[in-house]
C-alpha cells in the first residue's frame, strides 16, 4: 500500500502489517525514532529504524519534492519492508498518478459534490463523472496540448463532441439576459439554422 502522511499513524502501520500487507507511507520530517532523533537529523537514510511506539522496524527514506518556481524540498517516508530507493520512487510516481486522477475527478468533474442516496444514483453519477473525464482526456491526447487545464479540455470536448449542448447553453444565457426568443414575424428567416426562428 502507498499512502501519504495523513495515514502515517501507528494504528495504520500496525493494521497493515497485521493484515499481511506491506506499505510505503510519507511521514513528517520531525517524526521521532525510539532514540528520540528526528528523521531529518539522521545522517544515513535508507536503513532500518524503529519509530517511537512502533513494535517493528521500518526503512526510512527521503526524496526531493519539486515546488513551484523550480525550487524543491526534502520529503520523508518509511517502508515496512527493505526496498531500494528506485522501488520507492517508482511506487511514489504511480501513487502520484492515481492522486492526480482523483484530484481532477473531485475538483473538475464533480466527483466530490454528489449527494446521491441510492446505489443506482451513485452508480450513474460515477459513470457520468468518469465519462466526462475520459472525454476531456481524449481531447488532450488528440490535441497533443499539455498547456490546457482540465476545465479547458472539458470545454473543447463539449464543443467537438456535443455541439448541441453548447448551443443550448448559449441560448439559455440569452434567455436569462432577456434576449431570447428573438423578435421577428412569421416571414423571418433563420440564419443560424439551429432554432428556426432567429435573424442572426
């Protein structure tokens, strides 16, 4: 199991071992060992240490975490098994990919907003959120443009795949502004060829 520092509690680590699993968990830099030393004060990481209150040994490591503006800082973690630094980085990258997916799903595709009460409602909401994510991801792959945000990708997906919804949204905004339906007599012609009534 790979988890962030919110799960670096003693009950979590003991429970993981009791269930027969191994874990890599991020920890705070000031986490103490049995001897009272902080992880950031240890001269040699990658070796076996005993955290205060934990009945079994763990292997401590640190890695450089990139910050905005090209800066970085040291982050710390422990593994419940002897692992090389390469293994730790590989697992961490995989976890970050999964974390990025859930962050995008919650913030941009409403996964964190639903209040469904029935199993069928939850299932439908999950399918719709995942479908919206996949369509936006498809736009990113097709356009080969890394600079777009998820919101911009979702807008492009709607314009490319569901143009009728975009037009309905525009007509709804016009109606809210009091500009819809447009005037015109029975002899008016439709120039947009969508609504059959407009003059533009």
